[in-house]
């Protein structure tokens, strides 16, 4: 490893020397057009008046945020396109209508000039309102375009002050666009109402909420989230399930996102070739207040309506997401007249038994993440299909019979031992 590093360094020095000798200059990487697959991150910073409060390690919340931003800007991976947006940074007045439009992009999303970005952050001073909803909408527009990972990191010390535009509903609308934009939230005040709102925003898009009370915690967490955007991930494909199998979208192997309303069914179609095994799993996130005791059902059904196999899961309200899965192996068939046997169309039916108070909005539907995989089937497909997939009555019968025999033997042995003891 050491030899390799030294060799690489030597080659770099040689190339630099040749370039200087020829009088040519290589273009800077920052001048090159960014790749369409470069991950995009926008840091959204609350610069409202409450950020003047001095309760983070003896300094103001604004000073702690600036320190964290400087640390983060020094450590941003080269492949990440980073931008900065503010909320409440420019309007100091009392006009609520004006204050609730106070969000602006401080540094555009793109290749990072660290000095320029730090200079822009240094000019910020706590000023006005807390329009979180409008800021999230603006950040989503800033990150528009391309197929790469998109992430918003929101740092704030308070609730949105610009209702009725609920930032949680804004986050759900952003998630419903199907662009796989994740919003992570960081709260600088350990307040129950703030935590509830920021948690709702994060969970609506598959993000995380973190409460931070120290400057080093803030910089460390933001660094972690920016680094996470640079990690290779599988970007889900947005799809829209239908109300019946006949009109359902045809899905290939991959990861998909959708939305499902409470109590509604969503249908999808998958072609399974002989010798393949269909593996499907689904996760539904309860991104709003729902009643306790609910379930998710995923069924594989033929185009004629016969159930092939099912997987289900239930919850009691202690989790924010619930998952179910199934496996269906298609037996291998012999070729007929030299032609490959046709694939079987399998209909996937996703249902749920969620319920919610009348005050809870049903649209957009709850986030759904669906995974489809098609692999080579096992040698004995019937064994896999029977075990725990809706065809396991023989197993249940065997267990009952085994228990019955064991009970009879135990009772007979006990009676025999008692009889022997009495005889003696």
C-alpha cells in the first residue's frame, strides 16, 4: 500500500512537471460541468430572531451554526454539489405576510467554492420570521434536475411561524413528487412541539430528526448527513399503483416508491418466468397520526383472481413503519416445440387496515416503498411456497399431530410410573 501511494505521488509530480514545462494548464475541476449523478445537498439554515439566544456552549445559536457550517464546508466531499438557503434572514419587520416570504438561496447548489461559501455565511445575522414551509419548497426547487441523490438538511431552533402552510404537509407533497428527496432535520431546542414538527417533516421523506445542544454535535451531525449523500445508493423509481390488476403498472426487478391512502388497495403486475422466484416486500410509513392497531397485507394473485401466496404484518402504534413480504417460486417447465415457456403475470395486491381521526388528512397517501426481486428459483419450489406463505397447512397439521403424540406418550409414561410406584 505504501509503495502504491509513493508511486501514485511520483506519477502526479511527473505529470505536473510536464504540464508546467509545456506551458499548458489543466482546467480546474470546479470549472467542469457537474455530473448528472453528482449528489446534491442543500443546507437550510434558520436565521430568525430567536437565533440570537445564547444557550449553546455559552454562545448564541447563530454563532454555533456558523461555526458548524465552517467545519462542514471544510469537509464536503468533492463529488457533492452543495448549496445553502436561509429563512428569516432579511426582513426585520412585523408584517407577517412579508416575513413569511423571507427565504433566499445564499449559495447556489453546485461545485463548492469553500471561501466564497464561508464569506456568505459570515454575513448572516438573526433577523426575522421562521417560514420553514416556504424554505422547504424553495430548497426542493433548488435541487431539481438530474437523477442523483438529493438531500435537504434543515437546521432550526423553532416551529414554523407562517401557517396555515404546514411544513409537514409541504414535506409530504415533496415526497409525493417521487424525486426521492430526503429531508433531515436538526433541532436546536429540546421542545416537545418543535420535536413533533421536525420529526413529522423528516419521516414524511424517509429522513431523520436529531436534537442537538452543543456546537460539536451540530457540526458532527451535519457532516455525517452530507457524507451520507455521497454514499452510493439505489434511487427508488416513482410508480403509481392502480385500483385493479388489469390496469396496474408492470414492474421489473428494482426499488419503487408510491403513495397509498388509508384503507385503499394498490395493484401492481410482475412477469415471472418459469424457473424464477418472485420476492416482493413492502414498507408503509405512518407519516401522520393514526389509530393504534393496524396491518399491512401483500398478496400475490393470478390474473383470474386466485390467491397464490400472501404476507402480512400488524402493529400496535409503537412503530412508524410496517412491512410485509412474500416469495413465489415459478416451477421450471419443459420447452414446447423448442419455444421458451411464457412468463406468468402475477398481480401484487397491497392493502392496509390503517384508520385515523377525522381531522387527519388522507391525501397525499402514506409513503410506500416496494422492492421487487426476481431470482433463480429453488430446486423444489413447493417446499418454499408452502413454508409460511399461505400453503403451510401440512406443516401446521404435522405440528399438531406431533404435539398430540407427544402429549399421549407423556401421559402414558406418567401413568405407568405411578402404577409402578404403587405396586412397590
